[in-house]
């Protein structure tokens, strides 16, 4: 009888130990997974944020790390229909813009703490019910390309290929690059971001493309990108944050195998992520688009056409459409009327997931926004 009781007690201890280990794993996996080292922060398990129709503004890490600017943005959000911010955590330079614990980031010394205490920053926005998105560039990553040339796009001479700005890119087919970016995303999710927004999820579009050599064999560029989107899906599916992709605005109008020679097609992404944000800035469409000499002067026409052709591609799919809108003066002065024209065309489609406003200098006003 004593042996039976002893065995029962021992079994209970084992079950209790396994249960506490499971809970501990759930609580810390969002911090420790993805090659994150020496992170002492204990983060409680959390659920994904509630689904909302996002109406957001883009902020650089410099802006988000400036308390005065943050207060200014929060005040604007309080007075308008805005409810979200998009914050750089890894920008066009490839720098990681906070104090990272990802091993490779530390080994290569490529972080720069512009954001300060990221968790406190997110808490400040959350206290005002503001949805917080982390923006992370992926394949335009000149720092990583310089430090890990074996992962970079090469030219026909075997040296680093560079775009027209002189920036090197990493090869989108390199799974090491995929894993590196997932590690950063998981760390950001651990800080409390509601969503990770991946930008530059494509092959390069400018520079001497005839000299660019990719390690993709016989694969098509869109096939490579499709595999990358699926990788993000699988690796981040258990994380408490939503996943989104930025794409060229023209993806809304393309069909078939047309990937604009950069690997971007909606068809490859709509089943793998939660949101897709086509960058439908009217100033970025070529003269002659829709018969318009200057598309920037006609935001309603540009958005009407893109939304009409692109929105059906999301029907019955996981992803929802949430375009970027132009909030800067290129090609035309973007006054209240032009700002509102973009938003109104998006909101004609009840299935839209909102919109995001881009101004690289982060100069925003209430012009064109509802209260």
C-alpha cells in the first residue's frame, strides 16, 4: 500500500513538473525562440490583439524614440480617426534600431538603440488604445550583405551587386536571411508589438539588373518569394502578433505570372499572412497610367482602379487589404482633399482592413482626417 501511495505521489510530482515547465515555455517562448540569447526579461503569455480596422501613421525610430514627438503623435491620434502607429525596428540601412539580444545582431554589431526602452514605448501607446506595428525591412539589407557577403546578391564579377543608390542587397533565396529576420521579428513580438510589418519583401527593382546574379537556380522569383511567405507563416504562426507584408501598389492590378520582375504577386501571399499593404502612392505610378499625365494629381482615380482590380483577389483568403496612402507632397500638394480622396476610395470596400499613411519626415496634421 505504501508503495502504491508513493508511486501515486511521484506521478503527481512528475505531472506537476511537466505542467509548470509547459507554462514556463509558453510564457518565455516569444522571447527565447529565434536565436535570442541572454534575455532575462520574463514576459507573460498574451493573446493576439483584437482585430481592428487600422488607421495608422509611419514613424521612424528617431521619432518613436523622441518623447516629445511621441506625445505630439498621441495628441493627433486623440483628435482624429487615427488609431495606430508603424515604427521602424529595422530600416533600409539594415540596422536593428533597438538594443537587441539576437545573437547574430550582436556578433555582427549591427544594432543601434534609437528606440530606447521598447516595452515602455509600446505600453505608452497601448495606454491610449493605440495599435502598435513594427516595420522591418528584409532583403534590402546593406549591412548584412557587407558583413555576410556569402548571403548577398553578387554581380557577374563575383563582387557585391549594388542598386542605383549604392546599396547592397541580400539574396531573397537565402534561408539564413529568412531565419535571421524571423529571429528579429520574434524578439520584437516579445516586446509587445501587435503586428510585424515586413517591407522590401522582394528582389531589387533598380540599378544595373543585367549584372545581378541570384542563387535561385531554375526557380522563378515569385516562387522564391512564395516560399519565403510560407516560411514566415510557419515560423510565426504560434506568436501573439499579426503578420503583414508591404508590396508595390501595382500588385493590385497585375495578374497571372506577372511579378513585375521583383517576385511580388498577391496570389503567393494572400494565404500566408494576415494583412497586405500595397503602397498605392499616386506619385509612384508612371505618367500615362490610366491615361493620366500626372497620376499624383488624381488620387481618387488611382485608388478606385487599384481597389477595384485588387480587392477581389482577397475574397475567401486569409489576408485582408490595408493600403498605404500618400501623405507627402511629391507630384502634387497633398492637401485635405487629396488625403481624403484616397481614404474614401479604400472605405468604399467594407472588407478593407484600414489604411496606413506614409510621410518619411513624419510630418502629419489632421488635414483630411475625420474626427
